[in-house]
C-alpha cells in the first residue's frame, strides 16, 4: 500500500469574493441631485451620475419652459419701476389744472417718486441678501398696490406726493430682486443672456411708459393711470406668490463676512471693477434720461412733430435699444462684457459729439435723428454688460449690488437731467443743448472704463 503521507492534500478554495455592488441609484423620477445642498455650484442630473451632465449653477437644471417663465415674470417685475415713474408724465398738464397749482409743484411728485425708488432699492437689496428674496418682494410689492390705490383717490396734491414716494419705494423691489434671483440661479455666460433680457426691459420701459400713459389718457382720467398701476402691481404680487420660489439658500444668508448690511456694502464698494461699472451705468442712464427729458421740446417745438410722429420716433429709438441688448448678450458671452463696454462707451461719445456737429453745421432733422439712433443702440449694448460685470463678481451680495446700481442710475439721472433745462434756459432746448449733456456723460463713462475698470485686468467669464 503506497505511502500517501507525503502527498499534498489540496486545500479547499476560498469562496469567491463577490464584485463590489454599485451604490443604489436614485429613482428615474429624480430630476436632479444636488451635491453640496441648496443652490451649490455643482449638481448631478438624471438617474446615473456617472453619465449625467455636470452643471455649474442651479439654473442650468431648469427647463427651457421654466426659464422662459422666469424671463417673463422677472422682466415684468423689472418694468414695474420705470412704469411707476414715467406712466403718468403725459398727465402733468391735467394735474396742474385739476389741483390749480404750478408745473414745478407737479414735477415735485416725480422727484418724490424717484427718491422713494432709490431709497427703496437701498433697503430692499441688502434685506433680500439677509432674509431671502420672497419676503421683501411680496411685502414691498403689496405696499406699491396700496399706495397706487391711495394715489388714485388722493384729494390733494400733498397727499398725492406722499403716495408717490410710497409707490416709488414699493416698485423698488421688482428690479432689485429680479436681478438677484437671476444671479442666484445663473452664472457665467448664461448669466449674460438672462441679464440681457432684464436690461432690455429696463432700457425700453422708460421710453415706452410715457407713450402708454398718453394712450391711457385718451380713454380714462388721470386717476385711472394709478388704478392701472395698482392692477399691474397686484398681478405681479399674485404671480410672485405662486410662481417665484425662494432662490437664496438659508446657508448663504449667514455666510461669514457678509452677515450685516455694512459688511455687504463694504464687500461691494471695495471692488474697483464694480465702482467703475457703477459710474458707467449711471452716466449711460443719465444720457438716456437727458434725451427723454429734452426730446418732447426738441422734436415737437423745434422740429414741428405732432404727437403721433413723436411716438413713432420713440418706437424707432426703442428698437435701437432692443437691437443693442440682443447683440450685446451674444458678443459679451464670446468676447467678454468688458470689451463690449470698451466699444459701446466709445460709440456713445462719438454719437453725442456727432449730434452737436450736425446741429452746428445746420444739417437739420436727419442730422440729429441718425446719430441719436446710434446713441440709443449703444445704450442697449452698455446696460447688460454693466449688470453682468457687477453681479457676476458679487453672487453672495447680489441684492445689495443690484440695489446700488439701481439707486445710482436713477439718483444720478435725477440730478443730471435738469442740467439740460438749465443750459437751455435762455435760448430754449436745441439738439446741441441736449447732446452737450449726453456727450459729457459719455466722456465720464469712458474715463471710468479705462482708468477704473481697466478691461485688461478683468477676468474672463466662467462657463
């Protein structure tokens, strides 16, 4: 019998190690899984994170239909401010007659509206960075509705002036919160596109509002204009309740270094680029308002336009703003908003100087309206680029940054616009007197661009 002691006996094999199981996949119904929570920078879409696209901003996960809804609602909120300020301008002569007062006293109600609008923005903006977007938006828009009803019923000019201040403050929330919501959701090149839509509204609305107001006066008394504004505000209030969510996560309201109003203002005003584009925006807006305030006298008294022809001129110039805004959104995404500003601010200066030159050469109406159209188109190029450069750098204080932009635009324009009348106090308003203010504003904007902003030092936009 053979000796088997030295024969190795095979050992049983170890059980096979099962391959690692993949982590449980989220249900297909899950539209998005956020990494970092809230509106953090990176979100993974779909049911398979390994193959799903990576998005850098919360708004990238929003459907095209939802983005369109935001554009419409936020654009309408932005337009509430300019319409509140300008819709009743054609009613000034009627107000003067009804209250048996002077034109200067009626104009004080406009001044009060712009003061309320500016102060309201400075309050609403930082507040929306602290407590979120919805609460300030709903509260202040409700104030606008109540103040509009009170203005429609005001028995005295003094009470009307008070209600106009409150209306201005109530309308302030629209533009500030709308831009802040866009910055909460978007960044980089898509931010350019979304803000260009809001800039289109903010640029065209001041031009169209007096035309709408004049048409309303044909079918209703001046008090009806304030009823229309009350209805407008009420529609915006209801829309905000049902369709505009809170976009500022709770964690971002308490981030270190930006928890107080003072800290938010300090973070914004310590940014050289922000200061530079703030000056550019204020000067461009002032040039636009100089045209708005002078054009009725220039074209109706100087060139003999009737109301209908004057309205056509307004519409054509509004088309220039639209074309500029749409082109700017594409060019800024490709070349950078700072370089679009380098072009547009130069065109503003050249177009303003051309109006003066053609007027002095006696080239008449066409010598004025052609460079004026170019000036308005350049305004359209400028507005969205100012907002992009300002808000892209201050996502944590977007409400504060936007409130400063809005308050500066209307505040500086309110101070500079009367200069046109002061220059023309003896000889009357001409194309030269109007364009003198426009070209001066453009010159300040140019200096701010090259001496303060310095385009070569501005970083490229993120994707």
